[in-house]
């Protein structure tokens, strides 16, 4: 006996197609860096050991993307938005190794988000426990510092974790070094603090 083909009702079918179309339109297109030359790859690999935070982060993003990792996954791993990763990929595809140096617009954005006085306030904020600001943790992360900075009026908008990192770098403080002097009154702080906090 031949199975009967059951067609969808025209309205159901049109709604399904429209839903699938919206999902496809709403999803950002995957983006990848062009194949780096031998010289470029060597520079990227050396860059991940750079003392310059901007260069180190960009190299991490680009090498991860070259391995096939998508922007969203890289952003989650490096505590930044997938748009930041996309910007890094586009910049490399257009400018090559020149994209590893921060442009004036980026520096201007960071300066606008945290001027000298607010940058010092950020430093003071990180010397306190997040619990002081009503957070259920005693461990700072870059994203949490950005959130509390906004809530406390240090920034006029919610900035990215990368902006917080770059602001500390402008003060001469790397995030790894910062985590060594960030203190907490929580006696369990040392146990809870892990490499995943950055």
C-alpha cells in the first residue's frame, strides 16, 4: 500500500518558510581570515607572547579563527563580543599585520570610556570585593568590572571587557598582574580564584 503524501496547509507552510527565512537572515554570516603568509603566521604566533595587550589579544583571535573557530566561540573564550572578533578579522583581511596595532579610533574610544580620573576610579574599584556592589561572587572578571563600572557611573554606557583590559593597560597594568593585587575579604578567595577569571 502506497503511503499518502500529506501536504502542509498553505498557511502553515508559508509561516514555516517565513520563520526559516527570518532565522537565516538574523544569523550573522560566518567570517574567516584569509590564509596568512608564512611571515604573517610567524608574526601572529610571536604576537601571542607580546607584552602589548591589544596585539596579544588580536593574535589570539586571529590564530583561533585560522584554526576554524567561529567568532562567537572565540569571543566567549576570550571574554569579548563576537563583533570585536569580527572587527579583528576584517582588519587583518584588509590591512594585514598593520591591524595588530591599535588605531586612533580605538584609542579614542577607550579614552572616552575611561578618562584619567575614571581609569583611576576603576583601579580603586578593583581593590574592593564584587560583593561590595551586590554581586554574588568575590572574584572579578573583566566583564564584571565593565558591568559594575557602568552601574557605578564610571562609564556612560556598558563597555566591553576588552575596553576594561585596555584601560588597565593604559595605566601600565596587565590583567594578569592586576589579578595579583586584586584582593577580597572573602577567606575562600584564594581557592575560588582560577585562571578562568580573566
